[in-house]
C-alpha cells in the first residue's frame, strides 16, 4: 500500500493531509513518509532472510540526514560515492564497518577519510585506482579493504544514462582483466582483498540482467578460488526498479532464490546497494499551480516547482505520477503539460496529463523520494525546496527551504574584494 492515498477527497501522506502540509511549510516541498521507507527496507530483508545480507543504502538517491538516520535505525549500512556522503553517513552515527565506497574518481582526501573511518570496503573501479589506494594506505600504515567492481557487460534494458554494466560504460573493470588484477592486488602491501562487486544499472525491472551478471561473477569467484584468492562477500549493487507508472513489483524473492544456494556453497555474505528501491515511492514533490495557459493546441499548468527541483523528467524523459491534492470529481477534458518557471523548454515535470488543474491548485508529483532533492540545483537562482518528514499524523521540517541569503552568502565576500593571486611568471 502507498503512504500517499486519498482520505475524504484529500491526498494524505500517512495521516497528514497534503493541503495542510502546504499551508504549514509552503511549496515546493518534498514530503517523505517514514513508513514507506520502513516498508521497502522490510521487503528486502524479508526476501533475503535466508542469506547473510548487508543492505548498503545508496546515499546518492536521497542524502537527507533524516532519511539516512531512519535507514540506519532500520539496520542499513551505506553505499557512498564521495567524501561528502561519507561525512553525512558518519554524522548520523553510521557503523563504518557497514559502509562501502563506490565511484570512478575517488580523490586522495576522500580515500584517506574513508581509511581513517575504517569503512568496510572500497569498490575499486580501475587499475590506476587500485595502485593509488594501495600507495595511500601503505603510507598511512593502513590496510585498505577492497573489492574490484567488474563490468559484466550485460544490458540492463533501462535508460542509457543509467545503464552502467555495458562494456562501453566508464564504470568498473572489464571482466577479462579482473583475475589478473586480483593477482596483482594480492602482491600489494596496502591492500586486503575482501570481495567482488558489480552494479549494472538503475530502474531494472526484471531479474534477467542480474542473473546474467551473477553467472559471470560466480565463474570469476571460482577462478579466484582456484588461484588461492578467497573473498568473503559478493556485492551485486543496486538498481532494483520501482513502480513509477505501471512497472511490475521488482521480483526480490526470485533474485534471492537464484543467489541463496550459490552463496551458501561458497560461504559468502551478500551486499546489496539499493537506492531508488528504498526511497523513490516514499516521497512526493508538493507544488502549487501558479497559472494556466493555452498556447495554440497545447494546454499548460505552470507550477512553482521546476527542473531544478526535480530533474528526472528533463534528464531521462521520466514520467512520474501526478496526483492533484483535491481528488478529481470527474475525468479530465484536455491533456495538460505541467511545467515550471525556468527558462528552458526542457523544464517540464509531466507531459499530457489527464488532470484538470486551475491556479492555486496543489499537485503532488509522485515517486519523487529518489533522485529528486539529491539532483536539485540553484539553476535560475531558485532556492532549493524544503523537505518534510511525516510519521503518522506528525510532520517536521528536515531541511529548511533555502533562502536567498544562503545563496548569496558565498559570493558576497568576493564582490568588492581586491585580487589576491597573481599568475606565476611565464
Ligand atoms: C547509483 C548506484 C546505486 C543505487 O542505484 P539505484 O538504482 O538507486 O538502486 C548503487 N550502487 C552504485 C555503485 C551506484 O552508482
């Protein structure tokens, strides 16, 4: 069941009506349902009960501290891709031993901070990075726990921008190079080989791409074992899809059934890195219609949220559900595009929606809990939206709406200052 349902003709988040949230906190506002995050986490742990599993939430999907704290309290670890995400996870008291560090461009200070924190594993994405981490760890007198992120060359059949496991993508290490690189890793002083990792893409709706990848991963694990390289975990990444429109529920149990006997036979822990699955449908973007207009054939509702708040429609052509806060009494007459105030034709939130909207109406853009706020920007000097957490009939702000002062502050000091640096002589 969704946490966003109509009660007495008004859309609610759990037991809180969204019109009351708009009145209390203004718009545009991201509204998150704590219960939904808990239910999604539970669905994963239930499906994987037979397997020793560590769920590492992919922080980039939604990095709000209260979201992280909620997941930490449920027992989740974290998959981070930057020093900033490490700091966020640590600031909510995450167990460093449940943190894995992914990403193709880890920098020195990020590697050092992760070593100092004592994270569970670095997911290494290239030969150069492997040597670099080994050098830093040795200099720090540490052992860096590592997995190689291999690229299994499978097509996850999702949007090209979120397909990461094809041989043409920038991610991971080619499968054919992996064994040789593990052998070299074994000889490097600063490293401790822990596991094997992959992440094939995002918003994947069937298990076939995972099965293709898993077959190749287990073949590699067995070749490693034959060379005397033992690992203790297999990380299969994230990517489990959610329902935006009419996608099927992701078949978690089919995936666990395919993994269980093979992991048990090899005494391996499983690591999962779900992002979207845990938070997408736990959030909506609540926005207000400013104006409606008709341009020739086309009808528009201009709302106070825009592509700087929610980039997915513009970036991926993503279609998210549209729910007017007041339940529509009759079917819509003309399809309408819901657009923001930004000066870009790509600034749309939904196209050809079957809803009737008038000025001042409130609308919820569904499934906005993942890759909404975390991809937001200040484009057009718009302040970032507020974020609100709801639990039952209680609500609280978990990120204040960004003020114009907060946007200007980092620039004001430089406005009238003298130049401070001279170019070196040539
Ligand atoms: C983005 C990402 C994830 C999470 O992807 P979802 O589709 O949100 O589950 C997990 N692992 C890595 C390495 C990622 O880059």
